[in-house]
C-alpha cells in the first residue's frame, strides 16, 4: 500500500481535481483505492456525492473529535464510504474507490487537536506528540487498510496539525500548482516546511519517516499555437532551477471539459465519451496517472 498526500498552500490550484481523477483512473485500472478528504471545504467529498445524498454520513471530523474527547483513537475503517456512482463504473473493471469524507467542522477539530498538545508551538516536548502526529499513520496501519493498493489524501491549503498527520502517514507527496511566479515561491516554502516537519519528527520518533516529493503537477496551463504561454514556461523553468521534481505531463486550462464533465458524481477522467475538449482532458489525466505510477511505484 502506498500513501500519497496531495498538497499545496494555495487553494484553487487543482488539488481536489488531481486527487479525484488519479483515484478514479487508478480504480479504473483495477486498483483498490482509498481517498481521504482532509479539507474542511469537502470538495472531494462532493465530487462523489450530491449534497442531498450525503446527509448524516460519518466524516473524518467525528473521528478526530472522538480522539480529542477520549484520547483513544477509534478505528478509521468505520468511516470508510463506497460512493455509488463512481463504483458502478470502476467495479466492473476490477477496482474500487472508497472515501473517507470531510466536514466543515474539521476546522475546529484541527484547533482542538493542536490545543491538546499545548498549542501550535513547543509540541515536540509534549508526551503525546508522537501519538497525535501518528494518528493517521497508525490508523492506516490497521489490518483492513492493507487491502488497498493506494491511499490518496486531499490536504487542506495549510500546514496545520491535521495536514501534518497526513504528511507523517505518507510515502509520497504530489504538489498541484498553477504556473505563476507566486506559486513557485509557495512551492519552495512548502518544501522547507516539509523538511522541517520530517527533521522534528525524526528527532523524537523511533522509526524515521521519509515522505518524498513525487513532483509538482502544473494545472490549468494555457497554450498558444507555439506551446505554453511564455510567462508560464518561465515558472516551469524556475521550479526546475530550485531542483523540484516536476511531472512532465501538465493539465491544460480546459473549462469546456470541466463544464461538460459537470457534476455527475464521477470524475472527468471517467466521463462518457464526448467532445475533443473532454477527450483531451481525459488523455492528459490518464498520462498523468501513468507518470504517477512510475514515480511512486504504486
Ligand atoms: N484543467 C482545468 N481547466 C479549467 N478549470 C479547472 C481545471 N482543473 C480544475 N479546474 C477548476 O478549478 C477549480 C479549482 O480546482 P480544485 O481542484 O477544486 O482546486 P483545489 O482543490 O486546489 O482548491 C475548480 O472549479 C475546478 O473545477
Ligand atoms: Mg480542494
């Protein structure tokens, strides 16, 4: 089983799009996939459920809250859902796609979790540091999760405690980004924070962690007849200059396809055959998935 965090400090860069489509394409290739929505905005959850169909389902917010209340982790497996529409497509192909859903109230659970360690700073001196930082890692080490080939975690656009539990649990990190100058700065900051987390954690843990950055995925790339816009090409070059791995497959700006794929509770990569726009998006997402598999050896 391979655990992958999809993360960027910025919102609206395509984290949820990448998580949903990678997960769906892996499942369509016969793999057993678990997606975990850690963003309180819950866009990943609503990529697979219409809001009206989702009411009263268990979410990861309750899982974190139960831990805050009792200091004893519950089994996470009770929170795993099997969204119907997407599984109707991937199960005949031999895979499946499960989901741990999110909830707006996860914001508060995140704050409570940090408060339990004495606030955002000096956490390493808390006797409960390892238990809290390892919450997700230990939950995923439970026997039922060994049936999954891949676990993809859609992270919120921050570096709070919930996000850190995802990174501690991860073998790999995928960073969707838009090709602009500010995003490149954000990527460098993210890498530094990740290194610091790993260093802090490994200084107190018995078994070191080593989440590796599989690469930056450039999303919503704009093309001219002669290739990507010049300003965007310079972002790619800057990312390479700071020695960040970058996926060679990019996803172009394709509002037509995103609109056409619509809200069917099935990610665009599994949309029914359609226009050139949607087939282009599908092709790019499939190529991205192949490159992801090569880079993460899932
Ligand atoms: N290739 C694309 N072309 C145009 N719009 C896109 C593309 N990919 C994603 N989007 C749209 O951009 C918005 C932000 O994407 P999303 O995956 O939700 O980002 P994040 O999870 O980082 O906030 C969404 O409305 C999504 O539908
Ligand atoms: Mg999102």
